[in-house]
């Protein structure tokens, strides 16, 4: 009889062990080729730093990251996601800089049984009608950051704005966000060519903006396009005539190059964001200090959000003891966001986008003379995106 009970106990133990993954695999899709690689490399560096801080473990479970390149192309991103899910058998797919790539890849990840964690892109469709129980974001919904900018413009008493952005899902959302809160008039807007071969000559658009009579210029140009825009903005001498307000255009990736190019018109420029390297919490201080020590530069917001994506995943793996078969438990742990985020504590809304603060940031020189940013105001506190009401999840 004793042998029978021993056998049953052993069987139960083996059953638990079978449910628990020896290694939890994380696929991370980002841009590692083309001009967008400057962003993707920063994200990759942050993921590697997070893994180093974790010792490549979450509790007693090993973590492994597999990187994949999307080349800024929706079809390439989808193919990369398919390989990660079907061939590499990942438990999580994270990353995604670009909204059009995320939208193309979403079904592959979720239908394949993986949890999908966006470390950047936040298209309105996924926040609203396409929300999914196994999708989570460690960034923001696209409109939110520019909704905050609309409020900044209102506070400054600006009555008219000219808007420029690339012509893809995020660019459209960014301008829509400004229009949602800005009480003045958008007197003109240009949506420029985007993709693997984006438009980088903005002379015609800047001439139109100059002649529009607008009191300010709002732009969204991520990656290499941001640097090209900043150079042409200064060359056009628009600083005093058309003050610059932006989102996702000036960051830790572009500022060293802009400083080297002596584009001094950028100093004092303001933009909105949910994170800043000066945020006063222990996780952020460690992240920024260690990133600077390794790479010699400040981390970008892309890096901060990628670091958080790995820490969020690790928190869920630890809470479930690596049991990836219990989807309900993993989902519950992800929604709890029980980890030390570099942005400080936040919660998740019903659509699994963060409810968080948004800040007004200013380009400044630090004590060593290096261009960086600082927070000058809190625009929103615990802000939820406007599409959450369209999501049927509770």
C-alpha cells in the first residue's frame, strides 16, 4: 500500500513538472537592419541589460530571448513572428516598434498561443475593437502622448498649429491625438511617405508650414527621420517664427548627433512622454546608470519600454512558477504589473494598455554638457487612453 501512495505522489510531482517550463522563451521582434536599426539596437541593448539584471532567470525558471528582424516591413515582421511561434516555440512575443508591423503580426502571435507584449507600438485598433486578452503593452496607446501635447499647446495659449507626420498607422494616430485635445485650429497637415524608403526631404512641407500662418509646428518623426527633420528645421530658420513641439522625434538616440551637428535650435524644445531618464525611482536610476556605463549614452524611451517588457514577463513567469500552460494565471500575473517599472508604478486598463502619467520634457544640457532631457511638468496623472471604451474586455 505504501508503494502505491509513493507511486501516486511521484506521478503527481511529474505532472507538475511537466506543466512547468524548464525554460521560458521570449521572441523579441524589432528592427535590426535598415535605418530603423538605430532604434532596434537600443531596444536590443535594453533587453540584454534586463536579462543581465535578472540573471536570465525568473524565480527558478530559466529565461531565453530570441531576437528577430522586421526590416520595417509588415510582411517581414509577420514572417518573423510566425517563425518565432511555430519553429522556436516561444511563450511570449515582444517588441514591435512600428504600428503597421504590429497590426500585421498580431494574429500570428495570438493564434499561435503566445502572449503578445508591445514594447512600443500602440495602434488605436488594438486598444479598441481588436483588444485581446493575451495582448499587453509596456508603452502607451498612440494617441495618448499627443493628446498630452494638445493640452500643452492649450496651456501655452497657442491658437493655431501646422502638423507633420509619416503616413502610416502611428502617424495618423499621432495627429489625431493632438486634434482630440487641442482647442485651437490645425491650419494644415502633411502625411509624408514612410516605410523602408521614407521621405527625408521636408523642404516643401516646411515652406508650407512657414507660409501657413500657424503659431507653432507639431511633428512626429521617429528614428533617422527625426534627425533629418531637425537639421532642416534649423536650416530653414524657423525656431523663432514657428516654435517646435514634437513627440517621438527627439530622444537619446538623436540628441548626441544633433549636438555634434551644432543644431542648437533644438535646445529648449519640448515634447511629451510617459518616461524620462530623470524619473526618481530606484529601478529607473539603476537602469539609466547601468545602460550609460555599458553603452556610453542615455537610454531612449524605446529602451526603457523594452526593459520594462522583459521585467513584466519575468514577473508573470515568477508568479506562476514557470507554468506557461496555465494561461489564466499568466494573464492574471501580467495584468497585476507586479514589478518595479522604470516609469514608476502603473496599472492596466481593461484593454491591457497602461494607465500612467505623461510628462512635458525639455531638451537640456546635463552637468557634463551632454544634451539630454528633463521633466518640466506633469500633463496627465493616471491617464487612460480614449479607445478603452471600445474594448469589450472588463
